[in-house]
C-alpha cells in the first residue's frame, strides 16, 4: 500500500538506488492493488486525508504539483474543517494542499511515483523474518499468491515493515457464529480484486423489493454502507455503540495544522513511553465520519418517509442474534432484517500478525502496550536494520503517523 510506497520514496531520497536493490513484497495482484480494492469496494470517491499527506513525504507539494501538471485540480475538494489553518507556508498552494484528493487522482499519482522508483516487486504474504548467523543478513520468508508455488525467501541487508494496520477482522461475538451466511456481510470480506462493490453485494443479497437492512458500526465504512443500502431502496437501521461522531480527519486537525503540529508533536515526545500509547488512544478515540457524510445521513433520516434510522446501542456485544434461513432474515433482539452489514473494521494491532511475532522473537524487540517501541530513526531494535513505518510506529511518530 501507500506505506510501502513511502518506504521506496524515502530510500530514494538523496541516494541513487541500483535497479533491483529494493525488493517489495505485497499480497496484491499488482503493487498497491489491495489498497485500491478497499476504496473500490466501499465506493469511496475521495480520500479523507489532505493532499499533502502522501507517500512522497519529503516533497509535500508533490501530489498538488502532479494535479496541476495533469490539469486535474478540479479533483481536489475542500476539506470540511472550520476555522483558519495552514498546511504550508506556500500561500499559492496552501488551499490545494489542504484539499482532499479524489481516489482516482491519488491512484494515478502513486502509479507515477512508483514508476520513478526502482524496485523488484514480488506478490506474496510475508510470514517470518530470520537471521543468518554467518552473514548477519535477514532471511524474509513469504508465501507467493500464485497457487501451487512453494514458500520463498528473500535475503536482505535491511527490512522495512510498512504493512499499515494489521489485525483480525473485528466481529461482535453474537454475530460470529452466523458469519458464513449470505444474510451477514462484513465489509472486510469485499476486499480483493474482482469481488465487486458494496452496492453490488447488497443488491445480490437483498434482491427485489425493499428489505430491512441493519448496519453496525460508527465509522466511514458504516456510513457508506448505510448510504448505499438506502440508495438501493432499502429501509436501513444504522446502529453504533455511541452516537456517530463527525470529524474532518482520523486525528485532530491540530496534528495537520502548521500552527500547532510541531507543538503537539513535541508535547507527545516529552511523554514517557508508557504514556504515549494512552495519548494515541485519546487522540484516535474510534470511528468518525466527515461532515459531508453526516449531512447525507441526516438527510436520509429526515422527511416524512425516512429510509434511515440512527440508533445507539452500547450493548451490541450482548445482542441476541438468530438466523432464519427459510424466512431469509436475521433476528437481532427480536427484530427481523433481510441482511446485516458489519462495518466494524479490524482489530488493528501489530501483534496479531505472525510477521511481527517473528521479528519480536528474533530480536527480542521491545513493545509498549503491544506497539513496537522504535527509536527516533524508526529502528525497532538497537543496532539492527529492521525499521517500522507509519501506523505501527505511532509511539515515535504520534497519532498523526498514519
């Protein structure tokens, strides 16, 4: 994904890389395919992060410059942030740097960036990292995505873990026994090339006349699912553990505003390591939706014949769930629904991955509250060239690291 592309860009900053000297292992059918398929499946047209947040971190205006050169500045829309804030001291580009890029623009920019960065790309799932005792080189094992191929190994002088959030699919316990039914759909199951969109799945599983649809979740995926089901002509209940929150970004705007970003980062780094994890949780309290999504939800919930009902249920994990395959509905706390959509994301935690487990065991690497404890150069263990980027390095980068 973009995190791996960011690693490539960082490696090429100030140093010419020989062809083939950088190897990228990615599970997609092509580089960044897994990431692209997520946005395609959920039918999200614009990114939530502003145009200066992109893989070429050493050149904040690179995406905007690309949009200008390609004549595509119309694909940058205003971020829903109230009050003045600065993304850059470049007053001529500040408005565009603060804007949200379209998914198509971001995708094409990343493709143009990838083409400039020499690398060898391999398709597979990385499983473990070991170390050769004689040479000191790392041996990275991965399972190729092509069927019938045996596990392979890449020998490397340095390893960068740029996986982004890693974790198991988050399923509320009462729904887990029924997850194999076509009457239940988890948004994460849509990921993968050729699996279709959320709207396609809703239409396939709720054909014909209007059905009752239950969407569980409080983030942007849940909002997108509720909107898609309403547009398909269904009556929708959007149920979350707390009222749906609106926020322009995944973290507070103070982490992106030049007036405040250096200060909040300095204050974060002054905290003892054990308190930084708590600070990250406080700054990223859970799912939220941008204001334009919230307005659309309220519009669908208003009027004489609303197609959407917003509900708060703090006891979702205690729901009573039953499956009636003959009647083609799911009973949830005594209510019948034609389909239940779980937009509950993943349990994002590095320790859920065998890859992180293997590195931690190999290097006896330190963690705090399950998060890798990296140094100021993002190295996970002293004197070892294994580095961690962005989301999984938030103990050093702060809540805005993702």
